[in-house]
C-alpha cells in the first residue's frame, strides 16, 4: 500500500544552518535508497544526503541557498509498504538507518566522502588542478573513470556539477581515437555483471604478483603484434640421453628435465638468429642486439607466475643449468627471489610440458621480442623411410614480435631448434 513519508535533515554533528548547495531531485522523480537527494556544505566538508528508501518524490521543501538544520523537512516521498520494510536494514548500508518513532518520517544516513580514481591519460585536461565536488559527483565520476582534478567546475566557487562531468566525458569521446586518426584503442568497457543474481558467489582478491604481472601481461598483449609459430621437435634420442643423465645425477640431488636441454638449444638458435636476442630501442627505429644470453623461465607459484632469469646460459652445461633451474624455481616458490633475479632477461621459456597441453600462445615478456612455449611431449607416428615409426614429439609454440621478426625467420628458428633437439650433439658445436 502506498504511503507518503517525510524525509528529514539528519544529525550532522554540531553544524546548524548548513547551506544547501545542490538539489538533485524534483517532484515526480523515482529514487532508489542511498541515491543522493541533496548536497550540503559545512565549514569542514561537503556531504550528500541520501534517500533512506525507494520511492517517488512528491514535493521538495528545500532549494539551493537554503540553510537547514537537523530535523528540517527535506522532501516528501511516496513509498510502498514493501519498500518501507526494505529500508530498515539495507544490505549495503554501512550504518543502520536512523528512523524516528513516526513510521512515516525517515532520517537518512549521511553518505561518506569518496576518493576519485585516475582517468585514462587520453582524457582532456582541465586547468582546475584541485577537485571541488560533492560525494555523489565523486561517485558518479568514479563510475565513469573520470579524474575530477581534470574537470573544470561551473558551479558556485568552481564546484564540479554532474553536467561538468558529463561534458568532460563527451569531450573525451569526441576526441579522435584509432581509425583514421591513428593512436589509441577503442575498447568498450567490460559489462558490469552482478553475478550473485545467478547463484552463490565468493569474492577473492588477486595476489600481489597477479596484480603486478597482470598489468604487464595486458600491456604486452595489446601493444605488441604477436604471432605464434607452432612446431614439433623429435626428442626421442634426447630423452634416452636425458634419462641416462637423470639417473647419474639424481644421487647429487640434480633433476634433469627437458627444460635444461631447451635452455641450451634456445641459446644456440639465438646465436644463429641474433634478432631473437634483441629489443627495440625507445624510438622504435633501431634494434638493440645483445651479446649476452640470459634466459627467463616462467615458474608457476602458488601466488602466480614469476620469471627468474638464468645468466650466461651460453657458458654453462646441461647439468649446471638443470641444477640452477632447480634452485631458482625452488626460490621462486618459497618467495625468496630478489627483484634483481628477475631482471636482464633476453628471451623467455614458458614450459607447461610437466603438466600437459598440445600448444598455446605465450605472451612476449617485453622488452624481449620472443618467447618459447613448450607443451607435453608425446609419442606420435612419424613417417620415416616408407613407414610410420613411433617418435617422441615435443610441441613448441614460439610467439614473436612481428615488428622485429618475420614469419620466415620465426619458422627457421623453430626448425633450427628441432634440429638441435633431435640431435643434441649439435649443442656443443
Ligand atoms: N614433456 C613431457 N614431460 C615433461 C616435459 C615435456 N615438455 N617437461 C617436463 N616434463 C616432465 C619432467 O621430466 C618431469 O618428469 P619426472 O618427474 O618424471 O622426471 C615432470 O614433467 C615435471 O617437471 P617439472 O615441471 O618439475 O620441471 P621442468 O623443468 O619441466 O619445469 C618449471 C620447471 C619451474 C618451469 C615448472 O615447474 C613450471 O613452473 N612450469 C609452469 C610454467 C608456467 O606456468 N608457464 C605458463 C606461463 S603462461 O601463463
């Protein structure tokens, strides 16, 4: 049953005769609980008065410039009985809503001041520097990703209004982006989905490593033109040798996995194809060719992916590399790696071969220009000398920066890798 309720000015501490600087609703507006009704400005702060319940505004009793104190009538709202009951303990309200003994009179809880977040750097700049805006405007700006310090306020004392924020966004959208204009990515915003509407959910924060690596992965994925070349290497003989070595060195606690051979093979391939050991300089017009061979290895840890770097791989043998690999992956998993252990890489290997898979698209670890993904080796029939023979084939997935490396060069690189891995005697040449 519909009911008319009065919304009164809440208790805001010692302040009396507080100026109303903005009224956000008018008669006939449908409002939701927590929606801002008006903004007040005390000596110390600007604050919003939110609606204590859902309803339709019947009449507004205050206007901009009025000075009001606790208990003053702000407006009357028509609400249904069911909406009234929802007001008593709304799930998202941090403090209980104060209601007077009169069920037809409600006093809202003052909304806290929010902090704005940074906007994309492509948005136009404003001369204001310091943002002067009410919490509701800050909330509105935050939803749109607008940095209020860049918006020019047209209200009293330079106050930023809703129109100012909308105008700022319109101006930003009108800027040429992508297409014929060139720079910038026209990416539509991710839809905001309330998953709890569809079932039970739990929110789990991302680990610090995932947050850090996520930003880099995203940057690398959108800013580097990736191509992934897939190939296979016949490691049948290499595997026999690896097992022999494995038995010999297991007594010393050294585990020899295919990755130690891959490290060595990658370096010989880089020596044959020096562009794979390069980075683009800041101008994007020159290649910086490196004469050292430091190789990063992606390590899966409980907190996320880490990429420690093995130094001077060209100067080390398979057993030494296997030993160092065991040490750095253990340190990464125990979170004992210093930041310097993850710097200076020339090329990265990401091996999922111990787990499975047949192929994937690794993301280049910029400023490197290529990364080798390795999946699980499996026995396949290979046609040799007029018959199919069972061979152990290792899947390779090489992602490369197409600004630096052409497709032909990439497939020459993976073919060379296949050649040395199928005959590891070549690693010593
Ligand atoms: N094919 C078949 N078997 C393989 C293989 C391959 N390509 N690579 C490794 N194996 C075997 C190993 O020989 C070992 O077998 P045994 O225990 O019988 O000797 C087993 O798989 C486990 O190997 P491992 O994973 O412990 O060792 P590794 O040297 O291959 O890898 C490391 C070390 C640190 C790279 C790995 O543990 C790891 O973290 N991999 C995940 C990397 C990752 O997440 N990359 C994804 C990046 S994109 O998100």
